[in-house]
C-alpha cells in the first residue's frame, strides 16, 4: 500500500510539472544559427530570401581519400569486434575464480 501511494504521488508530480520553453534561435545572413542579440543575428522569425539560399556557400564534403580512410578505419574497428572471444557470462567457466570460491564447494 505504501509503495503504491509513493508511486501515485510521483506520477501526479510528474504529470503536473510545467514544461520548459527553450529560447528562440536566430540566424545570420549566411544561414548559421547564432545566439539572438549578437551583432550578426537577424530578428527572430527572419527567413533568408531564395536568392540568399542559392548564394549560400556549400559545406565541403569528404574527398575520396578521406572516404577510403574512413572505410578502412571503420572496417578495422568492426574486425576487432568480430575477433573478440564469445562471452555471455552465464557459465561458471566464463569467470575467474574469486576469493572464497573454493570454500563454497562441498567435497
């Protein structure tokens, strides 16, 4: 009875809590999200014109050498994971002998 009362009280407190509203974000002329009130920030709700969107510089992507290096690094990581021995912890032989384990066994 006591635990159900505590659970009901916790549920009531969580359901009646008010949500926190985040502060609005502002954009600058080149489309980056910046803190409102800084010198480069545009007003809240401002949207760039279609011409500004077209003139916006592209973000650089990976070149082919970096892509191949990334594939090799991820392949090596997953190969190391695949080479790890099986271990699920359910058998007694999976664990090392702990202090006092010999005294628990009956002979």
